[in-house]
């Protein structure tokens, strides 16, 4: 094969395509929202010049004996086979050159921040999908494996593809290695209440005495609760019980066709408020400690606001983990939200229907396409590999549905109109709500690299809650930052008793300037804080539930086992 001729043709095609695009022949790209996208001409000229210089250098390097193209500093092309295969090495280098130019073009867009973000996101998705590593003829590592295994890897890749087509999603882990209640969600407990929305789980005390104020966790309803109870060593639920808290958890029902008409009000009244009341009934406690995670935090704060409007304040404290109350800063998710998209969802399912769990899961996966999509496409199908067992990724693949009316209300009133922070704007369960009524002590946690609840969005809650607050920032992302048990001695967290009240988004960065970094898990800081809210020690109960709320079945219950 004449590699020189192939490289020359490829380089010429790349140069001609970008010369045309960058010279102004295609200086406008269609945009679904605004018709045309404008580019900064001066920036385009600089990008053009940089691209031509890069393409010329690449071409000259490819002509030299032995090819002097430097190895690509990208983990997709890091395997030695990429450097050994001249065609693949060139394709990777050309791809990275093109990627650099297209990414720079996104920064050259003239428009508002949302328009720029949408263009950048579209380019990132396109680049992630068209990487040469995704195609068998160009993936040197996959080709080498096919040769080394005499084609066995290709056969296994086809089997993996057929398997994933049948199950409806790309396998991120070996799902056959996990079973809910057997080797994930194994903390001992019982279901002590259930209705059509949720089961209430009570966990066996791990201490002879417990704090007098029980502890209720409200996880997100867009995922299953056992992210808080993956394995004994990284279970926040087990950790809470080990710290002497009588622990209860909401296990959401995975909605089916019988729940297509359920609303946000239904979830507040018949789930969150009902769970709070049931914990009080079982324990006899006048006040309880509460925790909400992600959307569970938004639901919890809404429920407590409704109860406050009714003259009731059952929460002795509130913990919010990577939760949004103020939706000013929603990060990358903002690109999906505008009047047109919200109105479409309202028309499609505002009066009834289901948002399928796999649709939500796919959306979140494509926020990080290289890590959560194409990485597995290459490994599973091109190389015929089975991904290793990983409890967190098993949970991530165990999706849940959402009732359409619930979802449509949530989109408009939080992400789009940001109504929760407007006093009296929202009427929920017949009550006008105001976050200023939530004056209980509150622990607020945000993750530094969270792409779902940006750290600025998590911090923004400090500006709306009037009670005594503690804000803590942890390292890593939305899930890994939260599930960081002390025994692992990993990562860091930051604290600062001063809570600057500057306008968004300056406040959180001001807070960080004088924050103190601590090695290890934020769980220990939170445990010390929660202990101060939990009251005196009393004898641990010997049975689950109460006379009026007897144990129904062992934890984790059957609701969490229902598949979307």
C-alpha cells in the first residue's frame, strides 16, 4: 500500500475543507433557535492561519522517514499500536488538529452565552462521535487485538453489540455480577410503610443507643436510592446508622403506566410530606433530621416549605447534597432549556405520559460522551471486551421513569423560570411557598467538578435560606464527590464559616478564596455537625416500625427492584 499517497490525499482533503469553511464561504452555520450564527471574523482568520500552519507541519512530518509525527497526547490514542501504525497515527493527528480548529470556532461565535454553549456542545458531540478510535478500520489497537486473537475479539464484539441492543443500552459494567439486595443495597432493614409513590425503609440500628431525633433521607427520584447503599464500605446509609442515628430512607417507586398522570404536587404531598409524617408517627419524635440528595433535596425543601406554610416545622435540620434551589446556574443542562423545549414537553406529556428512564440516562451520559458512551462502544464492540464489574456504574444503568406531568412542571418552574427562589410565586399543594420559612440549621454540600449541579448552583442556596448554615465543598463530581467514605482516605473537602453574599456567580469563588482545605472525606465533618442537631441518646429500638406501622418486607424492598 502506498501510504505516502494516502496521507497526501487525506491532508489535501482536510486542508481544502477547512480553507473553504474558514475563508468565509461557510462563515454562518444554521441554528434552530436563531436562524443564523455569526462568527468573529478576526478570530476566524487567526484560526484559519493556525490550522493551515498545523496541517502543513503535519503533512511535512508524515513525509519524513519513519514518520516524525509526535505521539498523540490523548488517552483514546495512547496504546502503542497507534504509534506503530502509520495510517492510524496520521488519522489521530489529523483528527486532533481538526478538533482544535472546530473548538476554537465555537469560541469565535458572536452571541449570547447560551448560543455559544449550544454551538460548543454540538461540536463536542460531533467530535466525540467522529474520532478515528470509534471506527474499526482506523483503530490500530482494535486491529491489533483482532490479529492477536485470530478474529475472536471481533466475534465477541458482535455478541456484545447484540446483547446491548437487546437490553436497550450500552453496557458500562458487567451487570450480571450484581443483584439488588444480594451484593448491592445490603444494609439490614425493613419496609415499614408503602403507598403508590414510595416505600419507607427503616434500618437496623448498629449501636446500642440512638439519637432521639430520627434521620430521614430523601434520594433523587430520577435514580434509585441505593447509590447511598452500594457496598457496606461506601454506604452513607450504613454510616449514618453506625453514627447512632435511627435511619429511614425513601425508596421511590419506578413509575409505570398507572402513574402517567402524577404531578409534582402528588410527589410532595403523598411522598415527601407523607414520609416525614410517618417517621414522626413511628418514632414519636416531634422533629426529625432530614437529608435530600440532588432532586431529592429540591423535593425535600419544597415539602418543608409547604409544611411551614401550614404552620408546621417538623425538621430539626436539613442537609442538601448537590441540590439546586436556585436554578440560576445549571451548567451544561441549561443548553437544553428554553421556551420551545419546555412547551414541547408540556404538550407531549404535561397532561399524562412517562418520560422513559433510558431517555434520561442517555442525556446524562452524553454530557460526558467520551467517558460514558464512546469509551464503551470501542471497548465492548471493537475490542470485544467485557467491562469490569463496578457497583456505581451498575446503579447508573439501573434507570427509572418519571411521570410526564411531574417532569413538565419541574422543567418549567425550576430550570426555566427559577420560581422556587421567588417568594410566593409557586403554589404547591394549595400553599404559596417561600424558602425564607426554612429557618432550620442547614448543611449544604457541593462537589467541585459537578457537571449536573455546578458548585455555584449548590452554593446559591446559602443566599436564600435564613437559618444557620454550613457550606462544604468536596472534590470530584456529582456522585463520586458525595460517595466518599472516610475509610478510603481519598480526596479533600473545603470549609469556610464566612458565606459571602455577592451576586451570582461571584459569591462561591469569594467563599473559596478564604476556605480551608482538609484531606479526606467530608462525611466526618457532616457527622459532627449532624450530631449537634440530633439530641440526646436513647435506647435503640429492638424492632422495626411500630404497632401501627409493622414491617412489610425486608429491605431493600420490591420497589427498588422494578426495572424501567
